[in-house]
């Protein structure tokens, strides 16, 4: 008979990982503010014993909880991503993007003449307005 191992994974495993990461952050901050960093020597490790113990304890706990989380979610499929609805499923008028209606009978020469006339009338209006103000 083959024996199967049963893993007991708590339901709040994500919160434990976050808590251990926070404890790692605090212990690293304690080490950075400790004697070893200040005096730049490993000879003072005994003065920083508490941050070192916190670092090893929380590091081991974080590693254990991370492995448990990966084992728990190993066989879980990722959620399906819902994309934008397909254009074929939308009913209504088809829209042509960038469609500009053209006026019949307008050539480039006529357009240039119209623009020149508008510029000249705007200049004349501006001169009339300036005569009254001066």
C-alpha cells in the first residue's frame, strides 16, 4: 500500500505571507540601524542578535508559506479574461470610420479661390474695425 501525504493549508495563507514580508521589512530596518552597519564590522553581530533572529524566523516563515501557497494554487486554473464584445455581435448601423462626404463639383482651383476670397473679406473687415478705433 502506498501512503499519501495530506497537506494542511490554512485558509488565510495570503495574509500570513504578507505578515511575514512585513516582519522581514522590520527586521531589515533593524539591521540597517544596528551596530554592524553603523560600525561596518561583523564583529558586532551579538549586539544585533534580535534583528538577526527576527530576520531568520520571518524569512523561514515566509519561505514556508510561499511554498504552501504555490502548492495550493498549483492546480487552480487562472480566471478567464473577458475581452471586448465582438463586432459581429453588435447589431445596428455599420459605421465607416474616417468617411468625409465630398461636395460634388468642387475642384482644387475653386477651393483655392474661395479661400482667397474669405481671407480678403476678413482683411477688409479688420481694416474697417481698425479705422474706427484709431
